[in-house]
């Protein structure tokens, strides 16, 4: 600019001010020329960051640029205040100068990552940067650094680099290198299924992923993930490799409906599962479930989290909830395997109200995660696992009868077995009151065996109870032909304990029972009578007898004229006697009958080849005075000969009632009534008698083996004579006139 001025002494003052030392004329000419130049001067103002303005002022940048810009065709002047100001007569030179400044100076702000923003890595990084800065500024100030603290006053989170671009770039490279290779960082890769944590090492083997320079750690907390920690560059390298390996996997879930799948593949099926894994090159992992309380049902809910493969990248998940109820199962001691009163009494309790629903469990489903390198291998493995499980499953129906009479202890033992074996028990949908149990064959078999063992034990105990009761108590039903018939042992037990309202007699006929009326009614509405007899310890009462009180040994029971028993005795009597029957009494003498039964057994064994004891219903007439003695003590042969001894000196019994009803034998009482006994007589093997015989003669020339009785004629006896008082029992007493 000065080349256009007059030659005159000049002195520069403040900006845009020039002092001229000359004459007035020269001064006027110079001022005019200066104003013209000022009007031609162009100016550029540039806003610069404060740090950069500070750097320019504190370094030799201004003098450096001023020297450089003076060599332009049109010199460019540079000043730095609140702005960077460039002035020149040429806009082109201004643009060139501005470009030089912009290219030559720069400001970089680098965000610190991870642990680089906090001590001790921050301190080490500062040390490295300061060392690099000092090296660059060895001869002059070329670059400066500052640390920008966090918003909450925490340690530095950013580094600001200002100076010459080349030097700023060098320090930026130092900073990036430090963060990449010297600062430890951690990355988390989300796993789509929590089960992958358990088998993560298998996943690495399956995908043939190369060993990384940094450790990989799988964890459930807070969510399923793999943690990668180490230098940033190595972490990023490992992360990319792991992501690639995971995305190469085919992941499927197999749901097995039924009980015991988890148990099987953890125990007996474990080896088979491993063989499937090896042959199909897959990983099989049991699905995890999260069990949480269900407030509304007071049970438990099973929440299954399902994450799609796409969430491997995004980290997002889709949650599907599935609820199942797990009942509380009580556990008791094992069933008592010995006989005893306590167990016997327990079995004798009323059980019809037993609720077997406590054995039922909810529907069970087991899920398994399959991971492989292709759909075919995964699907093949899923089919093999499903076939394995189904081949080892079993379903059995348990009938209502098999479940009948279970004790509380037996039910608790079954509950424990259902729980430990993981069985599924539900009510039979056919509605017959039974149960259906399903699960692994061994568990189902064990449950069935337990039921059978319990049933066998109950049958044995029940049989003992029935035998004991059968000896003590006789329940009888009046048969169609008027004879009392004893109920079978089982029905005798059932009616005694009022277990069932129906009984079955010895002919297979079913009857409904009314114990209050002591009646039974058939399906054809036929009614009949029931009665209960309590036997003595050493003597079972005859079925047609009435019950006798404890200590009662003799009892005379007047028969109802309408009863079949009365009519039967009357019919036999009136075949030969046309008299008016006043009453018929059944005579119940425990001691006499007991002795008679002993003798009957003896003769039956003695004469088993000749027809046995030869029991017959015969008649014996007597006077009223002798009746009480006979009722009490039986027939006494000591009184033989009182009326007849033609066929031996024993006690006489007639086949026909007419003979005994003869007034010569059945002497009338004062009121004209007569009495005849209907006796059960053991005639055994008999022979012809005569008046001289005091005992029956020997049989077959053996003096110790005598005939059992004598007769009036062997071909067609009408009279039997016995010589052992126990061979006859006074069964009925007929009073007639």
C-alpha cells in the first residue's frame, strides 16, 4: 500500500490510522490518497473458538501468517481480537489467506470412552498426552490440550485439542491409540434364551469359534448375556466374532406334553440325549422357567420368556406368559407292612367319603431348547428326542375298585411317589370314579405295584378280619324255602360294619338291606328277614336259633304260627298225627348242642365210608313232668325201660310222630295236653336190636368198634334206639291235644 503513497515520512498509529510527516501540501495529498485506499480495502471477519483465539495469540502464529501474507500480490493483514480479521485490497488474496488459516489450525474434541474417563486410566492418559504435547512443542507452541469435565462435576469426559492441524492430528492419534489398546472396556451381548448361559461353552465348540484374546463370561444377571472385557480393539473383535457365531445358530423349542420328561433326560435318558446331540451335532438344553406366586389362585405360575432370534441384535425381547398350577404335596411315612391292631383299626374306618382328588396333578409340559447349525439337524434331533420320551412313557387306568378303602397313610405315600416320580394323575373322563396315571414307565409301574401291594395287604388284613368276625358273628338271611342261610364272609363283614347297603347271598342273589327293620329286599321286591347271631368262643350257634344273651345257656323260643319254621315242623308232625297243635317251641341249649355237635363230628369221621353220622329228625314222646329234665339235661338212657325195651335198653325214637304221640308214651297232662319232642338223632351205622342188648353189638368182630344204634327192623326201620345220650338233641317241643 505504501508504494502508492507520496514520499514522505510516515508513522503508523492505531488501526486504520497513519501519521504523515510532511508539509501541509504533501499532508493533504497523502490524506486524500489514503482515504481512497481505505475505501478500496476489503475485510473478512471470522468467529473463532476461544481456545483457538488464545492459541493464536499465545503462539507465533500471527507473525508467521503476517510474514506469509506480505508475500501475496496484494498483502493481507491479520489481526486477532474477538474475531479473526483479515484485510486486503484483493478478495482472492483474502480467500487464500483465510483458507491457509483454516487448513493450518484446528480444534478437535474427543470423547473419552468407558474407564478412560475415570482414574486411574484417566491419569495415565493425561500423562501420555502431556508427554506427546511436550514433544510437539519442543521448539515452539504448536498444540495445546484441555480436559472438559462432566456435566455433574465428575472426572473429565472429553479432551479438547487445539493448534496446528498436523500437531492436533498427532495428539488425536495418540489419544485414540490409548483408548483402543490401553484402556480396558466391557461389552455385553444379549443372549436370546437364558438356557444358553448353561451351555455357552458348548455353543463355542459347536460354532467352532476361535479362541479370543479376551475372556467371554456368560451370566444370568441382570439378564442373560455374555460379558466381553479387555482392550477396546480386542473387545470389538471378540464381539463381532461372537455375534457372527450366534447368528449362525438355528434355535428351536420342543414342548413335550406329559409327565417326567425332565426327569427322564436327567437320569435314564441322559446318555441317549447325549448320543442324539453327538449324532445330530446339536445342543439340547432344558428350558428354564421362572416360578412366581399367583395371588389369585394361591398356587404358582410358571412364566416362560420367549425371545426371538432377531432380538440377538436389538436386545429387545417379546415375553409370553404361560401359567401352570403346582399343588402342594404332603409326604408321610411308608405304609405299615406288618399286621397290627392300629393298622387293622385304621382299615376298619368308614372310607366312602375319601376324596382321591388330592392325588390329581395339573397338566405337565416340559420344554427343551435345541441349538444347531442348520434346520435339518435341529429337526432330526427334535424328532429323536420326542420318540425317545414317548417310548419310555406309559399310561395306566386305575379303577375305582383298586382305589377303594385306601387309608390316609397309603394316599400320602401315593402322593409322595407321584411327586418324586413326576407323574401326572387325573380323573378318568369316563366317569367311573377311577384315575388315569401317566409318566415314565418305571414310575407308573412303581405306582401300580404300590397300589397292588396296598390292595394285597388290605385283602390279607380284610380276610383276617372276615375270618375273625365269621367266627364271632353270623349274619343270616331267611331263604326262599324257609331255612336260615348264613351270608358269605365278605357280606357278613360288610353288613356288620355297615359298609354297603347291598349284600349277595350264597346263591348269588342281590339284596338291599334295611338294618333298622332287619329286612332285605330283592330286586324283584321280595322281602325276607335278617338276623344276627353272636357265637360263643367255642360254639357257633345254629343258624335257625335266635340270638342268646351273654351267659344265657338255655332258651325256649315259641315259634310264630305263620313262620316257615313252624309250618315245616307242623307239616312233618301232622303227616301221621291228626291232633290240634297248641304250640311249637324251639329248644336252644348251648351245652347239649355243643356235646351233640362233638358226637356228630366223631361219628362222621368214624363212618365216613358208611354214610357218616346218619343224622335224622325223629320223635320222642314223654310226660309233662319229664319235659323240663330233657330240656335241661337231654335224653337220659338211664330211664330206658320205663315204656319199652323190646329192641334194647336205650333211648327210643320213632320215625313217625303217631307212635310217639301215643298216650302210652306221651302221657296227657291234667289239662289233656300232650308233648312230643322233635329230636335230631345220630343213628350212624345201625343193626337189629333185641331186648337183651344194653349196648350195641360190635361190628366186624371188633370189640372196640360197635354199632351206633339199634332198630326194630333193618329193612325199613320205624324205631331207633341209641345208647349215648349225646347222640340226640331235643330240637323242638310240640304241645298238642
